C-alpha cells in the first residue's frame, strides 16, 4: 500500500515539501534506568489533539499563511480522556479515525491494559499532544517546549516518554 504523506496538504505545498532533502540522523537513545515493569510511562502524540471544551486548538491558520511554520506548543491530555472529549487541529492528517477513537493516536487504553497486566509499572496521569510537521531547527522546541516538558516529566517521575506518531 502506498502512503501519500501529502494527501491533506494543498497541492501547491506538495512540491515545496518534496523538494526538501531528507535529514538522516541517528535516533536519540537513553537506556532505561530500571526494568519496564517498574517504570512510569507517559505518551506523546504528534496528532495535534486537544480537549475540545477546555483547551485552545493548535494554530493552523498561521501555518496556512506560513507553510514551513508549525505551532510548537503542546496540550496536556489526562489519562481518563474519552474520545468524545477530543478535537483535532492538524492540516496534515485525517481527523475522522482519531476522533472516533483517540487510541489511534494516543494509546491510553492499550497502556492501561499493560499497566493492569504488570508489563509497565504505571501509566502517567498526563500525556502530551504536539502538532507534527515541525521544523527541527525550531528554537522554541529547544529553548521552551523541550525544557518545559522535561521538567514536567521529572516532576511527575516519568521514566519513559513514548511517541505515538500520527
């Protein structure tokens, strides 16, 4: 099956994104400090989801005006979130499936089951949503969101942060 990463972009933007060279970098890796069944796990998605009634959507209007910019902020998603509580603001993915079942992009129910089975120590009480398609040179990520998220993870004694990419 062929996957069209540009399906939800305006056609005029496809050429721009296809012409950008792929940067091949090794993945960041850190060994676990303890066995997984003793770790607290938090989840992160790049699907641009947010709580419909209490959080601001991601800024897709600016991205429409400036196609190489992506909203670098994040939203905190509680462990007990229900699919009907979620909305999505992301220009590059279809919202239909994830709005029907948030576990498509943030597998909280699956990790709750792993917690119940004793395969992970504990599922964190909060999880994180970013909007994907971020420029890796974005200074906000390095100077603001990254350090802020790292501090939150440390404050909540999270050992593992797992990205569920959209």
